[in-house]
């Protein structure tokens, strides 16, 4: 998962983004089909500890775990309510964390005590004794089979390997200077480690726990992420304002993508189509299309975004805002809860008298918005758009409305048929 050296390193958008209207293939009583492809922030969770930094989400998507450096804790967010449900105190300042594939445990690097703590996710309590690792551990990644945790030790220039059955260190691997982010290939055969002070990525053979390649990348690489097909590794080059793309077939850089200022963390959508990059000095998240290696969107979030992670269905990205003490929730499809592709967007449609002009729609609109379909949209709001609807299949003017982003007004549009 992700990591950047913590000491001395801390150097929303509410405006609506128009939702494009898809071809109206079918007409339903309560909605119409729209292709919503521009990611947007749909809610911001405030008071997520002090200095929230890194994020991990349980495999069932029910809980988001966020390390908070200032409060020396892990904050647990319930994804149904999008509110902090539990605060787990730690014995020292945390780095990053990772959750086991079965969702039962979270391994948290304690950069302040050169150790790793384990959280029982059923009880949200720290269990057992801390596991001693190298100096200043800041990154954690767990193998797909859940048998090992790899921990980057920033000040020791090493990676510790923890057996998750015995919770003991079984190997220590020397890597480049200032190791931070780690990512493991889907087949569990390789571990990619960003070496922040040596501008490189070490490649570890997970079968032998030895480094077999070192790949030069940009300046101060802070994080790495592997695509679900295992073919590409995305690396944030913090001082270059760019992302390097490594082809795992050759372990060489094949592309360099400009992003926002000081990219920190990177995460790949579960379908592998996009890489999301947090830009700490720009307070944005860059969205990279992995097929073309081009930036397709920049989403405004809170101040100094760092760690980010996706829900298992890819519908939402949770982004920790270090300075804002908040977490931004991005709907990846630009709407509410489908995670990509076409979605059904509720809308009110009402016939108007013959001869009504378009500008009269607002005055004729119903005066409330409390329909069952919109009562519990997780506080996320909607964007304005309009669609053609038959006026009882007789033509004429039809008014249609859909909400703007939460906190703004309803948009009223009309169309003659």
C-alpha cells in the first residue's frame, strides 16, 4: 500500500460537472439511462482524526481504515453512513496499513516504534504484541494468499517479510535508499518497492525474497500500484509531478505521464481501466486511463490528499486529506453507486399545458423534492441534465428536472417533442 516518509514532508470542489446524456434507449417510469463518466466528489467526511494519511478498505467494502498521524490512531469509517464509527488508539505514530484478503486483520506499520501492530477487524482492537521490524517502517503490502506481509523500512533501506500465521519476521531484504510504497503482483510472484531517495524501484522475487531488478524512475518515487492483470506498475514521481509506467514483462519504464503537483499515492480501479493519483500540493486527484496512459480528469478534493483506495466494486474511491483532517469520497462514474458504465438516474417529469414556453417550466415545477428515490442518496446529490420524455405519447412540451450537487438548487429543463 502506500507510503511516503512522514517526518517533515507536509509540503472541494463543489462545482458541478455536467453529466453527458446518453442515447435514450428505453423509457422507464422513474428514470433514464445516462453515461456518467466524469468522477466527482460526492461527499466529504469531516473530523477523521488528526492528519489522516493512509487508507485501506475491507474486502466486503463495509469499512474504511484510515491512519491518523496526529492522533496516533486508526479511524474506521462505516461506508453505509460515511461517518467515523470507531477510533482505534495505537502505541506509536502509524505509517501505512493493509488488510488481509479474508478481511479479518489489518497490519499497521508503526513508524514511531519500528514495529507492526495487528488490528482484529471484528473487534477493532489491537491484538497481540507488536512485531519488531526495521527502522522507520512506513509501507505494508500483503500477498494475495494472505500468508505474508511485506513492510518497507524507510531508514533501514530494507523490507521485512512477516509470516502472517506466526506473526514473526522470516526475512529481511536489502533494497534501495528510502523504501516507501510496495505493491505485489496478482499472482504473488513479485513485490515492487519504490525507493524514494535513490529514484528507483526494486523488484523482489517473492519466492526467494531476493532483489532481481532495479528500475530507474523519476525523482522521489513515493508509491507503486500494479494493474489487476499484472502487466503494468504505476509509480508516483513526487518531485517530477509525473507518473512512471513500468511494463512487468521487461521491467522497464514505457511511459511518463504528467499529473498534478507532488503526486503522492496511486491506486488502480478493480477493473484495471484507471489509475487514480493523489496530488498533495494541488489538492486534486488525477485520473489516468491505463489503456492510453493519458489523464482524463482532475478531481478537486481536500487539502493535501495522500492515501486513496477503492471499494471492491470500484464504485467509490476514498481519499485521505492530510491537512483538512477529512476523507473525500469520489464516485468513479460521476453518479451514485454503479462504479462505471450507464446508470439509471431518477428524474421528475411533468406534462405542461399546450402553449407553455420553456422558461415557464421552473414556475410550474412541483415545489418539493422528497420522492422515495431521492431520500437516501448518502448525501451525495446529483448533477443537472435533461432528457426527452413523451408527453403521454402525444408530443408537446415536457418539463424534466434533476438535482445539482448537494447544497445547490434543482435544474429545470424542457424539450419540445
